[in-house]
C-alpha cells in the first residue's frame, strides 16, 4: 500500500487524532485515484458498483450521491481477494 502520513496504518494518540485518522481514511473515488494512479479509475468504479457481490461493500460508504472508499479497507480487501501463486 502507498505510504502517506495522512493515512496511518494504526491508531495511536488522542481520541481526536484517532478520529481524524479514521476520517482521513475515507476518500472519494477521485481522491483515491489521485493517490493511487496505478489503479485505473474505471476499475475502481466497477469494483464499487459490484461491491455487494465482490466483498468490497464494508469498505464503501454512500453519503447522498457521493461514494467514499476506505483506503485501508480497500488494501485489506485487495490483499484478501488477490490470488497467491
């Protein structure tokens, strides 16, 4: 996963810092694609469209018409759904 100070992999610090880290983990599709340009936007959009059948649903939130994806959740989902050779 892409290392970024805005997206810590664990929660430490005050409750406010923990809450801020949790909020920063949820990004729009556009923000996700900017941060991870190696994952094509059409692929991400299709994965979110089929989230209820592909297992990604727990890592997606819909607020109004805007979809948000958890960076840490997506990484865990991708790791769990990737074949091992």
